[in-house]
C-alpha cells in the first residue's frame, strides 16, 4: 500500500516537472504549456482528494517521500529538483484545490533566476506574491521578519524550542489582554497569513513545539488560552493546536488542569475541537473507575489465600474466568487496553505516564490480565526511555 502511494506521488511530480518544463520551453502563444498545466491540476487534485496534502523533501537531484527516493532516474524530475534546491527549497507541499493560475505561478517562479529570487526575498515569498496558495515551498533558510512575538517567527523552519517559547508568550499576552477590544490571537493570526498548503504543517509544528515545554508551561498555555475576549471567544488558534497533541499527553494535561482549577477534565475538554476518534480515546483515558475498592468488595486487609478460596467456592475455574472477563470489559479495563495500544504504537515518556495512570483503576476493577501485559510492556521499555 505504501509503495502504491509513492507511485502516485511520483506520477504527480512527473506531471509537475512536465508542466514546469513546458512553460520554460514553449512561448505563451503555444497550447502545450496550458495542456501540461491542465494535466497537472487534474492529477494533483485527484491525488490530494484521496490522500490529503502531499509533502515531499527536495534533495539536490531527486525527491523523497518518507524513506523512498523519487525521480532520480527521470530527467525532468531531476531538473526540477535541481532548480528547487538552487533556490534553497527543502520541501514541496501541494494541498487540495490547486488551480491552473497557481500552477502557472509556481512554474514561472521555478523557471526564474535563482539569484534574483533569493535577493528578492526567496522562492516562497515570490510564489505568494504570484498568487500561489495550494502549492507551497519550505525554504531551508529562516525567513526574517520585523514583527514581534509569534507572528514574527517562521513557523515552518524555526527551531521548535523557539516556537514553544513564543507560544508561551503569546498566550500570556492573550490572558493579560482578555476582555479588551484589541487582544490578538497570535496563533490564529500567524497561521492565517500562511499559504493554504503550509497551514497544516505549521499546526503540526506548533503541536510538536508544545511537547518541548514542561507540564507547568503546557498547563499555563491551556488555562490562559481559555480566557475570552470581549466577544466571549477563547484563544481559538491555540486551542486548535492543543487539540492536535497526542491523546495521552492531552488527557494528562486535562487532569492537571482539573486539579488546578477544580473543574472536571471532561468539562475542560469541551472547548477543544477534537476529531471523533481522538475525543473517544481521550474520554477513555479520562474515564474514572466506577467503583471504589470497598464497593468492589476488596477487604481492608486482603488475604490472597482467602480470596482465592472464596472465588473457587463460588463455582470453580469457570466462575473465575467469568469474573475476569467482566473485569476486562469494565471502563477502567477498556481504558487500560486503549492506553496500552497507544504505547505499543507510539512509545514515549508521555504515553508511558498515561499507561501508569491507567494501571491503578484497572487493577482495582480486577482487569489483571491487561495489567500484567501493561507491566510487561513497561518493563520492556525501561531501557528505551
């Protein structure tokens, strides 16, 4: 399946290289450039409608998608990669909705003099001025800006640590100006000024930058961004970034916020625009144990021998299997299963912390099979974290 995706991306890049080459070789009076651009627009929009925004890395003589090298044996694609590399372009991004005018603008910039384009502010600036939005480039060098705060940071290229600190400052300024007429959502403003093709990347980098902050700093950002302006609107741009954080990290952040302000974590999650599958996962991670130890029948001074004998007397091994199955299907048991699956798919410090938080309620509910699997997983990850 992955190789099929690379094949489709290669075909789109082939169309892109052909369009750029046709614009360079033939005069405006010829129909060939317009036909090449028409094929590019149709092929690009068909692919992005299927897989969403496409992003490839630009190498000196080829392109890369993941670990796969694309176009190194195709003369026109090699030529396109060389031209982009000469303009200090590190990535090429194509979003849904590419138009013929945008494709023409891209081809015109790529066929320009690299030195003049760099002197004029770079390829990305030239493409924006030419009207390209659904096709964008990310330059290797940082873009300079005279603006202060997050708005003055190149969200596509700046170090994540720098972006993280500017995000923290932006939310502090929002909180301090909450209720005023001129308070600015710097996150929304920064993303809104980017080309459409670059906005998803910027949000991803902002969410990644959040992971470089401490728990206390992330908590400050969350609570500050929930303050509202004079229209009772929170810092929507920042909340959208928080919603893109890993579910385990987000659930932990909501628990910390709940402990700080006294509100239920589920209530604090309501302003976040979470996709349904993420909302379900976060809800499972936040689900409390439905019963206390006493309500579950756990004595104050439990005896393993006594409990085992009691279970066996109630119906032997079949009764034990029935009780174990019920425990595994309980809310804490399901929450531990979901967290364990998350750790196995993406093991990092935050997901392991979430797994540790889910162990207690699951153990109290009797989901010991999953608890044992979770403990084995943690033990196996001990040397990797």
